C-alpha cells in the first residue's frame, strides 16, 4: 500500500471514529428541561442580579428573550443558506454534542433592535414569558438565523444552552 492510500484510509477511519463518538454523545444527552430553567429564572425575581460582562442584566435578559421569540416569529436577518448548511449546522452539532455552547456574549442578534435598558425585573419577566411561550408553542418554528431549521427539541436545547452560556456572567444575590 502506498503512503497516500494509507493516509486516506487512516484519516478516514479517524474521522469516522470522531463522528461516531460525537453522534453517540449527542444521542445520550438528556432532554433539555425548560420547566427547570423556568423555575430557576423565577427564583431570580426580586433578587440582586449583576453581571461581569459588557451588557447589563436587563440587556442580557432582553437578548435571550429576543432569541426565543424569534424562533417562533422569524429572525430579522438570516445568514446565507450555505452558511446555515455548513458552518452553522456544524456549530450546532458540536454544541449539542457537548451539551453546552460558548459564543461571544456581546454579539447581538443580527438585525434585532437595540437592547432595551429597562429595569432588570421587567426584562427577566420578558425572558420567562418568552421561554414559557416557546414551551407551549405548537406552531411551525422558524429557522435559526445561523443554524437553519431546527426541531422543537433542538431549539429547546439551543435556547437552554444559550441561557446557560450567558449565565456564566451573572452573580445572583439575596
């Protein structure tokens, strides 16, 4: 066997093993629990919430609510279809396989209105309402601006991973 054939076979085998491992991990991730997240967020009502990031807690809650609302109504701007089918779907696959996401926490949703600087309590209530509305939603979900078409379970995972990623900036006091 020549060197090129060996490298192709070995590389293909490694790639298949990695893909198989990611698929197995993805199929064993627990179903996202929206009710648990709702309970956690409701527990933040009336408490002091601060952030270490560049956005205020109210801006983060608004950003998260926008993302959830847009999954039901449509995102204002979409990445090109080629991006969604390649880099976007690959990113979602990796995030969902790992059960967590890591993204730039100061990136707004493309085309979304400026983040409101309303009070934290109102913005938190908007996030809770959006998440409950998503949970209860039975209509057709709109494609994600970067990931493309997602099932309800995939969207639930995406929303909860998104919330969890932003939660790393929060400190919740008494």
